[in-house]
């Protein structure tokens, strides 16, 4: 029994050392993936960067880089005009990492992508109405007004996106 009591501190020391080493190794691996993904992103190799960021959040979801990776996944989706997936990624930042440095930007981008998706829905509705036009002048005028409204909203969204891109550029 005395031998076990004497070996117990040694056992705990080895266990603590092993856990500490494992944690540092995981952190270094996550950092390596994150740095590689950022390098690819800066070179505008979006598909490859997307896969790297995706790997990071799948393999190291508790990493200090996870919120950043989710935000950049959303950004890449915007670049590729996949606004619905971008919105998902921005909302993950908001819901899973509310204290993130990216939370404010993610909220803005989530609103922008949601607005774009709403405009897409209105555009689809408008195209359906044009296809079902009655040929009446009043209906045609309403359609023209709707198209003008969509153009204004699109212009506003483009301006908001450019402003967000400028702000993100300043943060980097």
C-alpha cells in the first residue's frame, strides 16, 4: 500500500504532463491549419481556403481559431455568391461564439446575406408575375415599380457589402 501511495504523485505528474503535451500539440495543429487557410485566402484560392477552414472547425471545434474560421467560411461563401451558406456560417459565429471579436461583423454580414436572400425571393416572385402578366397596364406598372424597388435595394446592398469589405480590410 505504501508503494502505491509513493507512486501516486508520479502517476499524476505523468498524466498531467501527457495531457499538457496533447493540448499543446492540438493547438499547434489548429494554428498550422489556420495559418495555411489564411495564406490561401490572401492568395484568393477560395476553394482550397474553404476546405482548410472547414477542416479546422470540424477537427478542432474548440480551438481559439474556430470563430475566426467560421467567419471566414461565411466570407468565402459570399465571394462565391452562396449567400444561404454564408448566412449559416455568420449565424454560427453569433450563436456559438457570442464573445468573438467577429460577432459584430458577423451580425452585419448575417443581415446583408439575409437581405440578399430576400431580394432573390422577390426577384423569383417578380419573374413569376411577369410570366403570369395579365397584359393590363396597371399590372405592368406595378411590376415596373417592383423592379425599380429591387434595383434600389440591390444598390443599397452592394454599398453595404463594399462598406463591410472596407471595414474588414481595416481590421486585418
